[in-house]
């Protein structure tokens, strides 16, 4: 009998009324599940932001990466501790055996990169035995413990990762992630009113959608689920207890009967295009540029190199987040003589729009459909990037919503009226 893992985000536990509703959802599941229930909770909505602000104000600067960021983790991890205790109390009031588990009590072992730690192991410490005995374990998400015994945090969205890690450690039947939407949609319903909820989506598609701008699941949690074969179900915590008519199952591709050529359209406005003009074109030029950016922890996405007008010169274009763009320009400008380029140009008025689908592997004409749809609406493509199951284009940000709507229709994703 495998347990069920349930995870509730900040909006789901925003106040005592919402926590009581979550307790009803957990109670309904506990009555059905013969293998037990583990619950992972985030801090109450807005609480982590408040704690981060307090920590930064106390220190007088941003903390992550500083010598005292182990204390930063102590502060910001406290929000989940409060939520786990409140939910355990609400479950006890309903007659269930329940207790809170903090990251250091399990313990969930991480590396010592405070503020963005990665999980290395879950030692257990009686955790699975407690669940097997019928106790509901309420786990404070987002937090762990380093080998030195210090509290660590997993970065924003880390409670999703905590939940999947617990599910993998327990060999759970499923990890249900409750949020404020009732599943994964073919695109953002705020932009496309005819967006449809997807019943099943593969790990790879969900990973692409999460990394390309969809906010439903955190990227690291999907990676972990794919690596350990943990099915994830995305549900709405705002639905009545016992309502199973909502949600999207994220699972292995083999479990999906009919694979769509394109499953969804994702977009990201947090993009900056950086162009290095007149780069001396010789072996090692690209390595010189991107090794420096990697050393500065700048995450580069799309890359295009083209010949420049001058002899033995090239233009190098790449994208990164807007937040990283200033650092990227600074790093490259400082190394201008060593790299050998004429000038650097930054454009932050761009967006990335992507089409995603495992069906691309066996169908032709996907790129043609995309390019035709954008061309028909006068949208110019600046950069193109592809993988086996996705095509991304960089466009002027003012055309983002038009592009998403056009592509959603072009691939037949619009819901019937």
C-alpha cells in the first residue's frame, strides 16, 4: 500500500479559513488512502516575502551569497513551520492523528548552498513508519538541513521540490500538488479564453512548459519527478473536498494514449537579447564568451552566431533573463580586449514564445505552421531555438499576446465553444 503525498501552496493556506479547507481536503484523502498520507505545505501567502524583507532590512543588503546567509535561511524557513503546525492542529481538531515535521527533523539532507540548496537525501528518522502507522505527517516544505546541521532553503517554489522528494522517498502512489488553478492548460487562459485544461501531459512537455514560462509547477520538481518516476497531479485547492473532476496528471509519455503534435504554447516576458557585434572569429571565441558568463552564474538560453560584414568577424547573439542582462554586459565589457569584439547591444523589449509537444518527434511541418502563423500577423522573428519537442522564437514583446493567440489557433488547441 503506497501513500499519497499532497502539497499545498501559499494561496491554498493563505489564512485560517483556507487552512481549515485544506484540512477538509486532507481528511477526505486520509479516509480513502490505505497507504497513509503525507502533506507538504508552503508558507501562508505573502509571508515569505515579508520574512525576506525583514532579513534584508536587518542585514542592510541582499543576503544570499553573503557570509551570513545561513541565518537568512533560519529566518525565511520559519513561515512553513507556522503553516505546518496550524494544519496539524486543524487535523487534530477533526479527530486525526497528525504532527508537523520540519526539514531538519526528517531530516531532508541538502548541500550547503543557502537560499537555493539542492536535496541530496532523505534519511527518514521514523518518518515513513509514522505514516504507515496511520499518522498524517504535515511537512514544512522549502527547507532542509545541511551536513553541518544548519537549516537550508531550496529557493522560490522549493515546496514543490520538497513534495516530489518526499513522494520519491516514500515510493508514493502519486504526488498531488494543489494550487489556485485546476490543472495545466494549453496556454495562459488570461490571454486565450479558449485555452483547454490538459488531462495528461508528459514529464518532458511539462518540464519544457515550466522552464519556458508556465508557472504551474517549479522546474526542479518536474525534473525530480521524471528522474524518479513520480506521477504528479495538479489540482485546485479551491474545489470542494472529494471533487475529482479537475486536475492534470503529469506522467510518463507511455501512459498517454493520444499524443498531441503540439500540447501547449508557453511564453516568457523575462527575456533580454544581447548582441556582441564584430567578434573576432577564431576557434575558441564562443568558449571565451560563454565560459565567462557561466563563471558569473548567468544562465544563457538561445544562441545564434552569424557572419559579420567585416573580414573574419562574427556577430554573437544570445538571450538571458532581464535580471541577469546587466551582469552579463558588465562581465563581457570588462573582458572586451581579451574576447575581441567591437560593441555590445542590449534589447530588453523582447519575449520568447514556444510551442511544445512530444508529437513533434514523429510529425513534419510543425515549424512551418508556426512561421506561417506569425508571418500572417506581421510578427518578425528575431531568434529561433529548437529541441526535439519544442520550438522557441524571440519576438518584440508588444506582439506577445497576439503571437500566443495565433499559435494556439494554428495548432488546433482552441476549445470548442
